[in-house]
C-alpha cells in the first residue's frame, strides 16, 4: 500500500472557463493557469505521483512548456495514470475536498466522480469528493481563488 497527498490552488478571474474535476461549470469567473487550471485534477495528479514517489506535476508538465498551454488536465491525468500502472499500482480509493466560496459545486460532484473514476481505472464508489466554502474568510472566502486537496491510497496491482 502507498499513500499520497496533493494540494492545489488557482486564482479565480473573469474571462476564463471554470473547469473542476473535468466538469465545465457555468460561472462568471474561471481559474487562471497555464493549462485549463483544473485545481482538483492537479491536486489528484500530485497525490498519485506522491504515492508512487514520482515527484510532482511541475516536474512532469512544466508550466514553461508551451505544449501544456491550455491543455485539458484530463489528458495530464491520463498520462499520470499510465505512470501509476507502469509502476505496478492501482487505486484503492481517493478522497478529496474542494474549497470554493462560489459557485455551488455539489450539483456537479456526481459528474466529477464519474469522470475521475473513468480516468483512474476505478469505480465511482472509490472516488469521494467533498465541497466546502471558506465561510467568507480569506482569499477563498473573497472568491479570489479555489483550493483542492486530495488523498489517495494505492495498492500493488492484482
Ligand atoms: Mg495547478
């Protein structure tokens, strides 16, 4: 068994699409980043890489590389899942938290779970996603950014 944790944060700005957990969410602001800035998938990627001792997202997909400009983070997760498989591991479960003041994310969680499960060779019941606000406090509470944290457990593939 191997455990990994991941954290990510992206600024919430006008004139950007809001993509979290692979889902396009209607909102008047979106996340700023070199890629599509999918904060949940980035935290998940770091958790998966961490569990395998494979470093972090920035080492594998540097934000200085034009190849990753506006890239769909699902593609990055797909590549990281292939690394996990090559290392001989499979996902036991994933637990995660997204912290955002706005918009309300709970209606989108079932679709996020389906998307992530399909991308990491798991069933939906192995993927948990929790959404909370920051009680109007701090940068998240002022709707300046969105944060995500992810914990994953991997086991040797059967
Ligand atoms: Mg990121």
